C-alpha cells in the first residue's frame, strides 16, 4: 500500500449518518406514513389453503358493501406473469387458477378505510378444490408427488452439477474423509417495517408508485410491463426504508400490483400496509437447506477436496432461487485453498411460502456447514481450530497479482490470514486451552470460524450504477443517485464520497433518494453491491463536476487545470497554496462569469462490467463478485447444561477485511448488529415452525428474535487490504461477517459441552436432548 | 379486525358492578388489555359490551401491614409491583417474578388482576401467589367473597368468576418465620412466557427440617399446578440435594404439560425436574437466611 493511502479528509473515519437526525426525531417518512388526498385503503383476500384449485371467485357481496370502491382479482392482469428472469416468470400478481402456498393473494379490495376493506375481503367468496401438497424437499422429490407447477416435473426448481479438478481421486488420496449433513432453517428477514405502498395514476398514461422497496427499479421495470407503459411513464419514489435484508422488499408483493390496479380502476390513490401477521406468513424467507459436505484432508489437515450437496426448499415460486443455489456453491473455494470441488444443487418447489435472498445470501448455508466440519476434522486430527484455518487460508495476493480458484473466482485482496491471527490474539486463544470451563450448571466454550462474501455482485442483466452531481450556484450540492439506503448507511457513504472528491464538507451535500422521474436507473440494493458500484459512480460523477470547476479555477489563476486542486472548501494552486479562493466564490464565478455555466457531473460504474466477465450459473465458473470480503470470528457461549439454553456473550471478536472502511463507525455497527446479532439469531433463536404449509409461530412472541437483552456486543477489528476494484479500496462490509457467526457459535457449543449441533438453530430442547444422549452414552 | 362493541368506562367499583349485573355474559371487562385485545383481535371473544376498568383509580394500590399482610388492588400494574419498595422488602419473590414478566411496555399496561383473571396456566403471578397462600377478593353487586388463589383457576383460560363478578383485591399473608420463597421459569429470551416455571415456598421448623412446603408450577397443566406429592416428600424431612432431585422427579409425574413450538411434553417434564430442584434449592437458602 502506498503511503498516502487512507489519508482522507472525510473517508476512513467515523462519519455520522446523514439520516440519523430525521430518524431519531421521527421526521423520517416511511411508506406507511405517506398520506395523499382522496386516498383509499386496500386489503388482500388470501387463500386459507396451501394448495388448491380456484374454482370460482364471487366478489359481488364485497362490491355491494358501502364504502367499497373497487375489487380486483388475478384475471384483471390478463395473464401477466413475473419473476426474477425470463425463464422463471412463474408467478401471477394474484393467483388465478391455483394457489400454491397458504395465504397467497387471490383478490384485493379498495375501500374508504382499512376496516371496510377488510370486511369486504371477508365477503369475497372463493370456491376452492383443496389439493394434496408437498411441504418438504423430501416429499417434493418422491415419484408421483403432487406437482406445485404442472409444467415443472419432479418439482425441481433449480438443479446444478459442477465438477472441478478430480474429487474422487483426491478423496482416495486423502488421509481422512468425513461426510456430514447440516441443516439451516426457514427464517424471517427481520425488517421492522413491513412492506407498504401508495400508488396512483396522475393521468391515464402514468403511474406513481411510492413504496418500501430496497431496489426501486425492480417495480419500475415490472410495473411498466404489467401495465404496458413505457418506462418513462412509471415513476417510482422511494421514502425512507425501515431495513430490508433481502427478499420481499426487493421483489413485488400482491399488494404492490393490487395498489396500482385498484388505483387505475378507481382513479384514486390506493394504500396498502402489510400487517406483521401477513409479513410473517407470506413474505419471502431464507431457504431451509440440507447441506451434505464430504471433505478429504491430508494428515496435516490440508484440504484436498470437497463435495457439496445442497437440497433446498424453494417454496411455491422460483423467485431468486437460481442465484441462491449458485451462491451456495460458488464461494466454497474461499476463504480456504481448495484444489478439487464438486457441487450438486437441488432446489424443490413446495407448498410453502417462497424462499429468497437473505443477508449472507447462499454462502451462509455452505460456510456454516463447511466451517463446522473443519472443526470436526481438526478434532479428529488433533489439530487446533486456528491452526487448521491458518494452514488452509488463502494468502493475500501481492499488489497487481490475482488469486484464482479452481472454479475461476478471482481475488485481488484477501485479508483472511490477518483476520484469523488478529482474532486469535484478541481472545488470547492459546491461553484458553485447558482452562476450567464449567461453573455450576453452566458450561463455557469458545469457537472459531472464518468466512467470505462477494461484493459488488454482478448478474447477467443491467449492472452499472450511475450518479449525477449537481453543483448549485451558491456552492451547495445535490447528489442524485439510483441507489437506495435501506438502513445500511449508503446515503452517508455516497454523500461522503462526493464531498471527499469535491474537497468540500459532508453537510454541503444534499442527497436525493430515488425518484425514477429524475434519478438514474440502478440495479438495486442487494448482493453487497451498493458501496462498490454506486460508490464508483459517485466518485466519477464528483470527479466530472470537479474537473469542470478546476478548468474555471485554472483560468482564474492563469495556470493549467492540473495545477489546481480543492481541499477544505478552498481551491488553490498546488505549487503556491497561498494563491487560493473559497469554494463558493469559485462556483459563483463558474456559474455567473464564464458566463452561465451549469455544473453537472455525471458518472457510472464500470468495474462490475469489465472485470473477468460474468459468472456462468450452470457451469459454476466465474465471478459473481467484483471483489470479496473476508472475516474471522471467535465466539463464546454459555450453555445451561440442565436446560439446553445457549447464550452468547460479550466475549466475541470479529476481524473484518472490507478492503478499506470508508466509514469506520458504519462498518463497526453493521458488524455488531447486522453480523453478530443476526448471526446469533440464526445460530440460536430463529426458525419458522411449519405444519403442512401452515406457519405455527407467525408473531414476534413465538418467533424468537433477540432483543437488547439477548444481544451482547462484539469487538470489531478492521483489517485493511485496499482492494483495487472498489472505490477508495473498499469491498463489502458485514455480509461476510454474518456468515461466520453461526459456525463459530456451534463450535463454541461443542467446546463447552462436547456435542455438535448440526441443525440450526440451537434451541434449548434440541441442545437438551443432544446433551442427554451424550451423557447416557458416557454412562454405558 | 375487532368486532364492534359498546364501550363503558366506569369510574367506581360500584358503577362497574352494576354494569356487570346488567349485561352479564354479554359484557367483558378490559383492564390493561394486554391479553384481552389479543383475544378480541383473533375474534376468540366478541363481547357486545366492553367495561374498561382502567379509570377505577380506587383499585390501584399496594398496602402492607405486618399483621394483615399485603393487599394489592386488582388494577395495580405489573411494573408498580416490580418497583414497589414495600414488596421488594417483604415479598421479594413477587418483585423478581414481575421483573421477568413480559416486556416493560406490557408491564406498564397490564394489571395483576387482569393477569390472574385471564387464567393462562403459563402466567407467572398465579403460581407465586399460590406458593404464598394468597387469597383473592371477588365482588359483585350482591356482595363480596374470598377465594384461595389456588382454587381460582378452573381450566385453560377459565377462572372461578361469575358473569356479574370482578376481582378487586389480592391478599397475601405474611409468611411464617424462616420461610423462603422463589420463582424461576425457563425462558429463551428475557420476559418470555414460561415454557415451564416453578414457585416454591419452604418454611423451616425449629430443628432446621422442612416444616412446610408449597410447590406451584406454571405451564405444567391446564391450570397453575400445585405439586402436592412433591410437597409431601419434603415436609418433615431434612432437605438435601438428593431429596430435591426426587421432589423434581415426583413433580414431573404430577405435571401434564402442553406441547407447542417451544417444547414437547417430554422436554417440559424434564424441565419440571430441573426447575423444582433449582427453585427449591433457592427457597431453602432463603429460608435459612430468613
Ligand atoms: C407480549 C406479551 C408477553 C407477555 N408475557 C407474559 C409473561 O411472561 N408472564 C405472564 O404472566 N403474562 C404475560 N403476558 C400476559 C399479560 O401480562 C397479562 O395477561 C396481562 O397483564 C393481563 O392484564 P391486563 O390488565 O392487560 O388484562 P386484560 O387483557 O385487560 O384482561 C385479561 C382478562 O382478565 C379479565 N379481567 C381483567 N381485569 C379483571 C378484573 N379486575 N376482574 C375480573 N376480570 C378481569 C378480562 O375480562 C380478560 O378476560 C404477556 C402479554 C403480552 C402481550
């Protein structure tokens, strides 16, 4: 790294969030807060059956109810189907012939208030012919099993078979080969703000849609197709978003389509706010997955080969499952060197609510399985968990060099070794050995894990982010971005990048959130892509504006544009800084004296497009990421050995290589809340329990999610690698560290008690029986 | 969506009782609404008339007198009991129990009377009150009567209240000397409803043996359950670890717990063993220290 690296005015420090004041004072407007004149309220009529043919829908009683202004059913959409990509368009806005999961939307009502709309929904009579369903992959894969989609034989949603190197030969040559099956549960995404939308038609040719969407250009494209309008006439406005974590807020819901359809029918704005019950029963969930890992190692614990089989419950519709299954496999060759790798993926349709992306998308499942198994291998070989990780982890490539995996994944920077070493040192790993670990009925244990995540995700569609920097004549700046801050802090980062490049203050930047009438098109907030791609666009747009201003400054000082620069709101001649003028004066001169320049900087990202092309899902080769983050984590748990209750403690350290932390505070809080707490949640607490397609715990009392009491803190260590493909050296932050928590916690439980919990979450009863079994075995 | 109802907000007990006398089965009381609103939203109850007691300030009190013991008005909120210095000093177990009852928000709205009258066998106050030999004062326009806390629950969400009656007061006698009482429950997260809970009260005799014992379990049957066989095992003996383990095993055979997403019947039975043993141990230590 060169010596000037990291020496910035604003970036690389703790930057206060630009949206903090509005949020804590309650001034921030979320979708559910939006009220417009003449507005109607909508409600959805949902199917009580998980699988049934729709024989007839009678809406007459609902329409006759006073206060009801319109009713819509799936037929109104004229056969329109949508989905993640062309071949996967298998879902209708409202079910027409068949419902495929419980509470799937069948009809919708707009009425003068919410209660009337609900009452009208209850008056809609739907005749169903209940059908036998499939509720687990093992049921779905049986011969002769009922089909979720009549045109999808075997209920197969996604299937991949990849093979790199020669795993069979490597297994034959291995000293030890282990095969274990792990299980990850169905989880809620965990946004506090359920989806909400207000839609209206300002004229018969134009839609305005204001909704809680993390990727607002999804509805932009989908609604244009659905209502057969040019994109120019679809206006998507994004209010403040109350978090996302992947899935539903990227995608469409029946309420999104119904709001627009009912607004069209009534000529009035229509609002839907999803209830917590509807969100917990119908919103997209993290895929339940069964992951079988077979791994061969040498006597010294060097990885020779891994064969991975993942079986997933995709739920009723395809949604983003092809990407999920790709992600489960692709990064298996990181963060450890793996010369031979085989992957078999099966994702089945079932009559459960659809599964989709969630933080740590895909990698979370396979990293959990493989990292826990690595500890099992270490135990068998008598190796230390830190030692086996250090031995196998990928070294940081020298500047200019690239590490290439067996499946053609390219890594320019990799701080995993440094992460492992720093964590081991911070928790005093060596000294822990042989320490007393039991106090009364409480056993203490510590576990270790390492992980990776792809950042700047690029898919086989539109990938670039774009930005516009508009310098106002008084020196203030509007920043127009297509990227959406869903809570991760991107509005702050984008503003900070623009201010840094222009040489002005953070407060001078006024960021305009997405309004597709004015802001540039953008893929969306998913796949840890915003900082990398939108950050590059921000840099370029700011540089463009700056170069226009430097030209004016050079004229004023009678030098060349390359001889002047701007810092701390002063433009100056580099060779004699006493020749300078204030930023505001420069802007005023540019706008008034030249005469009348309009300073608009533009930029779009290219790193995600140019580097190594795109990944091939069916073959499993290539980069999904523009660059890759790395993490190591040590977690301590306390286990009540009599009850099976597991608690995570403050004795936790996460070292994270996000390239360069643009906002140290944001990285730390994301790692604490978004990684450690969400990781604890996945490891110990959260799971939807199901019975034949019915969710048994659709409320936040029975669906356990830790609150402040159960959320200990973690120490965060920054490991800086300065990646060449990210803005200012940055890579993604905290999705990777979300993947290291579950394996480190499960290994900690083993360290404390000697039992391996291979099936998440480690809820008390599960741990209790495992402990009892072990005790009984010990007595025999 | 809640079904329509007519709403009354009486200011006095007498007013409330005359409304109850008038509408009987068609009326329901609402206090803090923490349970009632859930039940109404789910349409498990659709009362024609709703009588809101929150305005009856006369029933919001905590009084203590060494001779008469503790008196708590039915409309006292959980948080007030948790924070009451008098309760902390003389009936610490009640305050401890309240500290793990739901969230602060719920404790700030929910009342002790509403909790008991809701009749949820997983509720925390009832087993503690049973262990403390508490009594309940019920009132109707015809007069008042006193029932043992232990006799109050009849079945799952069913209590011994006539349609024209309401609960007005909880009476807790001052325990005899050398008594220790404790309550703990199995929670996954702080403030969870009990997966299994145990309240144990132990009174030591002059020789340090167990003069009296009461064991009451939460979420171990369709009502708060007194584990009488387990109590019998302890009374008259010198308590040691082996005896407490046995008491837990016996209590476990008395329990008929439910199964739900938080635990199977078998697991809950195992947890009865653990919690009876643990809580009795704590009660014993307290009795020794008292
Ligand atoms: C999220 C959550 C978590 C909870 N966790 C716990 C927990 O951990 N432990 C626990 O014990 N409880 C728990 N509860 C239950 C709750 O604390 C009590 O049930 C609640 O306090 C009841 O009091 P209330 O004043 O709100 O009663 P309401 O809901 O108003 O009434 C409950 C019932 O009692 C009747 N009623 C109320 N007052 C009287 C009266 N004076 N006379 C006659 N009938 C009356 C009503 O008609 C109704 O049937 C929880 C509740 C929630 C919402």
